C-alpha cells in the first residue's frame, strides 16, 4: 500500500511536470513564434470542438427512442449561446444542464 508521503511526492512531481510543460512554449518561442505554431493556435480550437461534437453525437440514433431531440436542442442552444455571448463556460454549462433536464424530465 502506498503511504501518504509517497502519494504527496507523486502529486508534486506530476504538478511540476505539468507546470514545466505549460511554461515551456513561452520560453522557447519568446522572441518569434513560428508561423506554423500561430496557424495551429488559430485552427486547433475549432477542430477540437468539431471532434468533440462528433464524439458526443456518434451514438445518437435518430430512428429510435426520442430521435435525438434532446441532443439536437442542446447543440442548438450551445451554438446560439456561443454566437451571442462568446462565453465558453456559459455555453458548456447551459447546454449540459439543458440536455440533462430534457433527458431526465421530458424524454425519460
């Protein structure tokens, strides 16, 4: 069994490595950032959201059950909220809460 000191050392090492990995790009690219990195910084957030959307909706069966209505409503709410407010946290929270309420109250 792992003792408390061992667990704290493991957590400290993981935290240190995480901090170093987060700060490393600032030191490596402090003078001039390569165009490829700037391009990826502009493109990756949208592609990640698209991959998450595909992952979340891959199991939706529009021919059975509730026909994907709660999922469609939650995605539509997320899109509208993000377009109007540009607040990612608000968008995620509102769409998640909307989906959970729809699934547990109306489409159970």
